[in-house]
C-alpha cells in the first residue's frame, strides 16, 4: 500500500478579480471579471496531488461559516482525505487576488481559521502524519506550527517539503530539518538577503547557500526559466520550463510542488520529477483559478507526450 502525501497548511476561498493590468498604488481601475475559487496554498497542493491520482490527506482548519463547509466539500470532491480538516471558531481564510491580462497577479491573504492551526491541533493528527510518505507545508499557518511539524518529521524520519511562501525569516533549526525547500526567486531573496547584496550571485549561489544552511535538497523555481535543483554532494541540475500561453499564474508554484511530490513518491528520478512537476505547473497556468486549474494525471501524460523532446532531455 502506498504511503500517502500529507499536506499541512492553509485552506482558503479565493476572490479573484480580472483586469487588463494590475493597479498601481492608490489607483482605482475597472475590472472585467470576478469569480470565487477554492484555494489556499495547502489545499491547492492537496487537490493537485489528488487529481494526479495519488492518495492525499489534508491537515488544516476551516471556519465555522458557510465558506468552511464549501471548502471541505471542494477538497472531498477532488479525492482528498479531510478527516483532519477541523472547523474552528473563526472565519475561513480568504485570498483577494487580482490578475492582469498577461497572467500576472497580486494577492492579499487573510488567514482566518488558518491562523489557529496550532501545534496542539497537529498533535491530534499525529496518527495520520506518521503514515505519510512525505509531508508538504507552506507558510500560511503559524510559524510555530511549521517548526513543530519539522520536529515531528525529523523524529519520525519522514521527508518534509516546505514551500516558503509567503516568505518570512526562518530559524536555522527549521532549515536544518527540511528535506526539501522550494522557493521562487523573490522568496529566496527574502530568505537570503545577505547573498542578494552580491549582484553577481545568480540562482545557483542562492541554492548553494540553502544547502550550506543545512537543507538537504533545494528547488529554486525560476518561472519561465524553469527550475534549478541543488542537492548535498550532487551536481547542480537545471530543468527548463515548458512554453505555454499563461492566463493565470496564481497556483503555479503549488502545482509544481504537488507534481514533484507525486513523482518522487512514485520512485521517479529527481530530474524527471522536475520535468513532471513543470508540466503540471505549465498546464495550470493556462487555466483560471487555483484548484480548478490543476490537471489530471491523464492530462499531464498527454502534455508530456506532445513535448517528448523536452521530456527526454
């Protein structure tokens, strides 16, 4: 029996406005669309992995409001185990998202119930987490909860992949307990400010610094330029991105992390895990919304077959 992916993190309702461009500070513009989508970085990753056909359990909170019941149903309809999704005395988390014509976006997140995902609540989910093949986490829940999760993962010898978004200072003890960290360039700059002062330092230098700080494996997500993988005592790997017409990049990083974790759990070698993850992310940005944009395993297989030259590199 396959060990499940267990995602610990945020569950949000996304309120998405479309416009020709993003507004400048203090500017009011007229939008051209509005929609609501199920989101939250944790829930996005859980749904993405489930739609790829891998068993997934979600550990997180929703509010005791109408949004909470809707968000739980959304997870369940995608095939995510919601036994450890709890309704707490608070509003559900929401994200206010504006997207431009080229797929660019800006996001404001209100944590709500996600802010009450405490270490004590994680303890109640210990049985589920102990069975995980890998744990996925992000930073839309309290940092103390992520630190507890890292200690738990180390104690039970379970790999932990952290998507450090939204970026914040991370304790050295936490970094040393991570099996994987997956920042984009903006997050890497926030986490490694001293290194960014050296204008000649490229993404390879940033990835090396994470390894030097004790992280076992680093994936630096470079958007349209693909990704860079650095591992302890291994040569650096660079995997190009697929060229697609993006309309909404909102959950591309979540799609990538889920795809990578699924491929890793299936025993795929690291470089091909990144190619598979890049395909999942590429498909997701061609569709609006967060969770609705996540592709099925069959869609990814078809995409990869049509890009076989890329996959064989």
